[in-house]
């Protein structure tokens, strides 16, 4: 049974998240329905990461096993046609044959995320549901300096959801950079894997640093507390993007 690797872009607005659930439409479910419409096959696809409701992706990776061989462009175009007909906000950027042992989740060696903040007085119109609107001026340089204290191998209990199902709070954070271009502040994070709500927790706490409410020492103290109550407010999902997966 041939295995295919899909690179997927989606607007997370209106979906309950990547993972198929009973309480609403999911991105995974949308692609599985497109496969069913195209091939008549009921499949279960696996994604590289389980994004939450409202979170977007520009480079989510998934794999699917199909009964017969497809050319790369034919499978991509056919799935996109069915997704478009269904009114889904999901696009298959690439579809390619993959080795039988390829696993979108477990073969991944690094995941890249982006969190977008727009810092300005006026509310967002075009960028609504695409970024976190913060009507205060933020010091991105202070945010970046503080963020470097989180890079490395740490117990990130403070920065993970109370509902996180990971067996260990320890993770190695390879990168956490904060940059600014005009009104846009970007937080880029890279690691092999992340805990539930980890990046949104980082963003919310770094915002406090940018506002001058926290110092870098306060962020370090929050990390060392290993206590969810020490975390800043969790940033909203609409600013988060799953950008890329390395294998």
C-alpha cells in the first residue's frame, strides 16, 4: 500500500484544530473526507503536530496510505479540487510518494513555529484572526533578550497547558527569536517537539516583558518555578502558525 507525504497549508479559523473531534470540523477530517471523495477509501491520516482551534499552518506535514499509486501532481491537484468543492480552507501544497517507514509525526527531527503580534493603536481589520492585536508599544529587543533564557534543555512545566498529555515537561528549545518590522513583531520557535500551549505561553509571557511589566529575571523566575500559575497570560491562537517540519 503506497504511502504519501502531504505538505498542508490551512486557515485554522472555524476548525476545532488539526485533530479529528466530535465537537466540530477539523483539518484532519477535511482531508480525510477529500480522500474519501476522491478514492472511495476511508483513511486515517497522521499529522506532524496537533494544532489547536484557530491556529494556522503554512507547512504542516501529514502522511496517508492509499490503495494504489498516484503521480505527485495528480494527487495534489485532485485533493485540492475536492477540498475547494467542500468549501474547506485547506490546501495541499505538495503530495509525494514516501518510504513505507516514513511517519509524519515520529520521523520529525525539528518543528518550526511562528507567532505574530501586531502592535498598534488601531484594531485589526485585514489581519483580524491572523495575528494578536496588542494596542500597546512593545520593546521587542527586551523580549528577545529575555527569550534567550528559555533556549536550551529545561523543565517547561510553567509554560505548558494543565491538560498537556506529554509524559515529561522536559524539552530542548533550539531557538526563540523576537524580531520587529514596523508594527509586526514575530516570535520564531524551533525544537524537536513542543508541549501543549508552550509557544502561546511563551508569547503571553514575553508580551509582559515587552510592556515593561516583567524583567528578564521575572521570566527566568517563572521558568524555574515549574508552576503553571507562574506563567503569564496565554496568547490567543490566531497569532500562531505551524511553519515547517524537518526530517
